């Protein structure tokens, strides 16, 4: 085996090692990136021919973590790795978004990048290194890839930026920013922050790009060490007709420009463009190569749309719907639209609309996370749904795809910074996008913020989001930044930059860039323009609701948390869960118990106050500490000759001696009490040594008139020592020795 290896310092004291030639040698490119005990195997394979009729790059990036890498067995029924988790899909998307713009536009072969976590260090975050691994594997192959690229994480601790922080360091950071790009440009950014300013955000990006430059340079050094990069494979995945292309662009551009300048809605523009294209295609009917010419004409017509829209915006500053570059579409909002939901809001911006609900749950509704590097429970969920009817299409409903998972995660990251940590509820936000024409994820943020307020959840501040776009000329010497982009502006433009935040700063972001030559001035302008747009949007939201409702909806469940001593946890649960199950069955409330920091926390969850009060009183009775002198309502459990044992608190019995039942002397217990009788008792004493309780019934009864207390027996001192029985002579063997008994 020809094994090659290189190491370098990331700049934060961590050493990265890259190795190739040992594992996965039949892949077109493969390597292992190692940092500490964390090892990522990256492989890439691409077909040599494209499938017929495919005019795009079928790229798939799959990141998966092996449970063996962290020394765990999967918790699933089959005890093996299953489909990718949401967490793994999110990491896969980060790499995909960074790699995709770096393939030639005419390369259409199926390409698959697989990234596998094969060894793990719990303190090293693998998503900081997967981009480096994927890029190195591609650079080691003969696949046409315009890299290298790399990805890094930027954090800030006590005002100091660091690259690729450990998990412990990230806990102390107010910035968590993942970014990727080449040595010359940034093409992907995603992260969350604690309300940082636009200038701080830009500073973090510049710092991260310096680390990306270093890692790209190290990849090139590695290739030189191996004798240089392999020759790129030859391919021909497109059939083109340059003469037809020029003709279509020349003959259709005027009609396309007319449609673009009409200011009509999305569907009207779509129908007008469809009619224009169909009319133009009629000239090919009956031609010998009609199918090919029609296919190519559609492709060139789309290219004409691309150039016309961009030229129109750059030349006139006028956009497809007639807005200026800084103008936000009209907004209308409503809260409490759904009467049965715990919280709801409708947010509509132009032709984009989100209907969002908030549901309050108990601890038993927590989401179990069972991934190698993400294990535990999640109490805050946001699910984003994008049905086909939102764009006027017919598609089968197959559940959430990668796009839905990614958009939902962005909205979640933007909102969660404003949700207090002490909220006792499990929160689930669901955004159903009912109309879509760009920025539906940002509509989800706005609707989610308003729905939380409607539900009475005390979020710190309103949160809004806006999607920014950009149009440039060929050399990026001229550009326009677009606020609140449409779907077509996203599709035909050069940037999709989503910024989430409050009036005081940025809480989350996501950016994808499609061009080379990005300048920091462009990013700075986009950030400032996004701030103005975000403040405008929050202002429109404030017209409907400015702060969380003072109380939750009448039908919303309430939660009461009772803190108990650790030793009482078992008493509340009972043998086999018998006690807690009985509490739930009798009260109708849900009860969950957990231990934290050496204390027990009992969570009672119910939408009915009487149900909650009943469960609360039952639990408090179990954990209550008996108090001498207090009165209790008890139940007779056992009758003895000398008294009765009474359960005066759940699980706690005490003795009522026969002398403590009534003021008069009772010769026997017969007929006095019976098992199951309910009696009030007073706790007289708890024996400090044995813990046994002495109870009294008569202490709660009125003293009979004329009752005379017995005088206490005088202290007669100790009994004199009489010695042993031998001193008193022999014991009489029988009563006959003593004479007759007196009558």
C-alpha cells in the first residue's frame, strides 16, 4: 500500500492529520481526517457517464455516525444504524451546500460523497472537520471539482475568536458559526448567536475565512507531496447547439422582459412565460429533430430568463413584483386564529404564508435523541412542513425531506435564544407553509415568535427574519442587494442570505453564495439592509402582539413542579410504579419524576385545575414530614389488644394506644374501632431512636366535665437491691406449701 500522511496545526493548538491509501481504496477518492481520537472516513465516487435527459448535477452527500465510534449499541429495535437522523442530515446539508457550487455546470454524472464518523472524541465536534474531509477526498480523485474548499467553526469566548472550539469551549461561547468556502470566497455560512451586531458578525466571518485559507493551502501541499493532482477525467454530458442558443436568447428576450417588468404575481408571470414558450416551440412541430430542438429551446429559454431578470434589476433597480431593492412585501398577521391550539399565529408576507401552532407538553413528551454524538432528550422542537399546494403543485406527501429539516432547524435556532431556560413545558412549534414565494423559513420564524406569545410563553423579545438576495454582473463589479427575495430571485440570483434576530441583534443566519468574487463590502451592505428589513418586519408584527399574553389559554395544560428530597423519590413512585400510577388514575393528571442535582423533581401536568390540585395534594402528603402536635386524618389499619395502628400519612403508620382512644378507661378494644375506620388523630411524639409515631384520638376530644387527671406516680427512687434468689431461701414448689387460699 502507498500510504500518504500529512499533519498541520489548525491555529488553536489542535493537530489535524490527513491520511490516504490505507482505507477504501476502490473509491475514486478517499481519506481519513483525524483530530485527537476523532476519525472521519471520507469517500467519493462519481459515474463516468450521465443518465440520459439529466441536465443537473445529481450530487448526494451523506454523513453518518457509527455507534461503535462512541462505544454504544443503537437503541433501535434492530440494534443497528438506521436511516440518517435529522442531526446527520443537517451536517450532510452543510457539506452539500459548500461543495455543489464548485462542480462545473456541464457535469451531470451521479456523484456520491459519504462521510463516516468511525472514531469519536466526545469533546471534539466532528461537523467542524467534515468539509475538509470531503474536499480532500474529491481533490484526490479524478472528478472535476473546482476546489479545494474547507469548513470551520468560529466561536467567541470572552471577546476572543477561536477556530474549531471543543464542545466544552462552545458551551461558553456567544457565537456558533459554521462556514465554508475556498481560499478566495465564502459560499456557505450557518449558525446561531446571542444577539450580536452586524459588525461583530462580519468580523467573525473574516476570522473564519483565514482558517479556511490555511486548510485549503494544506490540501494543496498534500497533493504536491503525492506528486500532484490526478488528471481530471474527460466527459461530455451535454448536447448543445450554439446557433439555436443565440437565436432563442435574441428572439425571446424582449417578450421575457415585458413579462418581468409587468409587476404581476408569481402565478401570472409563470403562465405568461409558459404561453410565450409554447408559442415559440410551435415552429419545431413536424421537424425531424423536433424533440432535441424542443429540449434545447427550453434550456435556452430559461437561460434567457436568467439574463433578462438580472439585467432588469441591475439597470433599473426594479424587481419582478415592482418593488425597489430595499422594499419588503406587504405584511398582515393574526394571532389566536385556531381556537383549540395552545397558541397560534398566521404570518403572511406577499405570497408567502405560514400558519404556525404552539403545543405545550409535559416531560413525557420529550424527544429522545439517540445518535452517537447527540444523545439525550430535547424539550424544544420546531417542525416545518412544505406541502405541494403551497406552490400550486401536485406531489405525493412523503414526509419531511432534507430541505424541510434544514429550514426548520434554522427557524429553531433563531427562536430558541429568546425562550427562557426555566420554561417547565416541552414546546413543539409546527409551521405549515400554506403559500410560498420565497422566504418561507423566515415567515416561520415570525409566525413562531407570535404563536409563542399567543400561548403565553414568556419569550424575552420578538424575533423576526428576512431573506436577502444579490444580483451581480459577470465580473461582480456591479451588484444589487435585494431585501425579502422572491422565489424566482432566489433561483435566478447569486445569494440567499437569511438573517434572524431581534431589535437588538442577530440570533441565527444561513447564507449560500453561488458566485466567485464575493467582497466583504457586499456582505456588510447585505447585513445592514437585512437589519433595516428585520426591524420593519418586527414593527409590523408589533401591530398585532407586542408581548406574551399574561396567561395561557383556558384549555392549555398547566404544570406544577414539586421539589422533594431524594429519599422520597421511591415513595412517590412506589413498588413497580404502583403509587404514581394510582395518583394518575385517581386524579387524571400526568405525573413525571426525575432526579437532578441530588434532588427529586415531580412534574404534574393537567389542563384541569381540580385534577392538578388532587395530584398535588396526594404527592405532598407522601413527601410531607410528620410534625409533632399536628392533626391528621387517618385510616385504621390494624386492631390489636393494646390499641390500633392508624395510617395517618400515606405510607406512615402510628400507634393509638388503648389509653389514648377515649378519656374514660377502656377495658378492651372489642367494638371500639374496626379496620377501615377514618379517624382524626393528633401526633403526640415521634421516637427519635426508632422513628415510631405515637398518636392520640382523645387529645382531639373535649375533656369530660369534672374529669380529674391521675396524679403521676411519685418518684420512689430505685428499687433496693435484693440480691439473687438464693438469698431468700428455697422457692416454694407448689401452692400447698402456703396453706389454703383466702375466700
